[in-house]
C-alpha cells in the first residue's frame, strides 16, 4: 500500500486478517473488528465509553498502531491525516491519538481495497502548514 507508515508487513497482516472485504457492510466496521473502537458500558441511565475493546486480531491491531505511530512521528510529508493526528495528539495525548489514527487507517485501507483505489490524501498548502506549525508549537509564531 502507498500510505505513509504502512509497510508490507502491515498491509499483508491487514489483508490476511480481513480475507474477504465484502463481508463488512461499512468500512467503519473494520475498526471495530480489530478492537480499535471504545467499549460501551450501558446500564439503566448510565452510558459511558471505556478504553478500546481490544477484540480481534492482536497482531494486525499492533501493526496498524505501529503504522499510525510511524505516520505521526517519522514521516516528513504532511497530509490531512497526519495533520489531524498531530492536532488530536496535542489536545488529548499521543497514545489516544495514535489509536484514532490507526482506526482511520484501517477504514481507509478497507475503502481502498473495496474500491481498488490508490491513497490520495489532501496535501496541505504552505499557509495551512504554517498555521498548523504555529498551532502545534506557539514558540514558532515568534520566529
């Protein structure tokens, strides 16, 4: 796959874990299949979300989380997914943000497989990139 951070091991793990992509009606169901969605606790009037459910294939979930970490930390190319993940990491913390990016990667990878499409993220313009860098690190605003 041509997604930044997703290498051959992650792609192969995803491919073998899904096996037949048409069995999922929605691409969002793939994230739940790998346990990348929050657990729901409901009883009477109480309803709250817990941590991720950790259901499904452990190795594929780990590969997706590693791919999300690589995308957020080690790729130099800025795209809409990385920008969203970095903003999320600043707001809620890196650990939760990388799980959210892993979930988004799983959904995107499934949609790419179903549509037989290539990865086409929205590229950030110079103004958007400068605004994002100022938002992430306010000390860059003075420089």
